[in-house]
């Protein structure tokens, strides 16, 4: 995906994140990070039951954040305003791999945690582009003008059947195995992270979310909440309210990231974080 006029764009990013336990779960196994200083945003949707999913998602967030902080301290990280797209992608991939390694190590050290894992979707700002990475079925979307696009491709058994032509998208949406993921953080000792680079335009709005949102709402219903003039925080809350009104069968986590041109004054990030409900 290539943006028009992106070569001279200086980015000013505003972000908001919100997480909710939903209507049927006893506790929230989602975790998320909104790091405006480093231009790093991540949603992790834990799996494993008995609270272990929460352990996996929080370990992934902590390890990825630690990796970025250590990169800063060793001066091996490249500032967002000067980083090339490949540099940003390598950093994001390495941060997610650090999360995977920490989850695997925790399972190796405590057999009671066996079977835990998490899906992730992350975004990192570069100089004139963003890098988007994911493992599993947590998703990233882009709203550009009136065009609303799914950026990621779910790593699920059902989605594989859709790509192969065995299921239609409508059949996939209601299929009983729709939540069976084929990749996850912590699932194996190696993890395959999909990463892509997107040149941005002023006014681009990115959504990162767990499947607690997309299971309840269609893409068009999600889009209807994003095209309003409400604040990012209010749009996050509206998405969660709507998903809960539909039943809220899973934890729901959303991050919204709005990119605007900064008129040559350099890249800046502002963020708002609402803590996850327990």
C-alpha cells in the first residue's frame, strides 16, 4: 500500500487505547501498550485459560517494551523521525520476538503455564511510514479518507479455508472454528511474524484491536464509529460499548492512532491510555 505525497510528510501522531473485560469473561486476558515517546503500539490477546492468557499477554507487552527501552539505552535504536522503513520493521519484529521468547521461557520454567500463548498486532512509526506486524488474529485496519481496509491477514484455520476457496467470508464469520489460530506467541520455540510497511498520508487513522471487537462487529459497523468527529478516546469507548451491546463474549481491546502532517517541525507523539479492566 503506497500513500501519495508521503515523501515530505512529517508526522504528528495522536493515540488512545482502551480495554474492557466484556460481558461474559471473569477477567481480562488482553494487554496493550501505547508508547507515544517511541512511536510503538501493541495489542496482545492472551490464550490459555485459568488466567494464563493474561500472563502471556502481559509478558509479551513487558518484553517488547523492555527490548525497545534497552535499544534506546544502547543507542542501537533509530529515532522514529530518521528511521528507514526497513529499520523500523526490524525493530518491531525483534520486539515481538522478544515477547515470544519471554513467554516460551516462562512456560519452560513453570509447567503450570503450559499451553498459554497470545496473539499480537503491533505498529511502529518510522520517518514517513509505519510498520505493522502481527501473529494470530488480532487485527490492524486503516481508514484513509472514506476507504476502510483490513491491513492484516488472520492466521486462523478458517481464514486459510477462505483463501483456498473452501469457505466464503460469510461462512467464515459464523464458523464454529473461527477462533482457532494457526500462529501464536508462545506456541512454538520459533515464531513467524508477518511485517509490512505502509507509506502514510496526513489524516490516516489506524485501528489495532483484539478479536473481541471483530467477532462482535462487522467491518462496516466498525467503520461507522471511526468516521465521526468524536475524540479518539470517545471513539474507542463507542466501539467497546457496541461490542458489549452485541454480547461482549470476549475481552475487547482497541487502539486508535491518528496521523497528521506537522508542517516540517518534526515528528511528535501524544498518547492517552485507559487501563484494562480486570
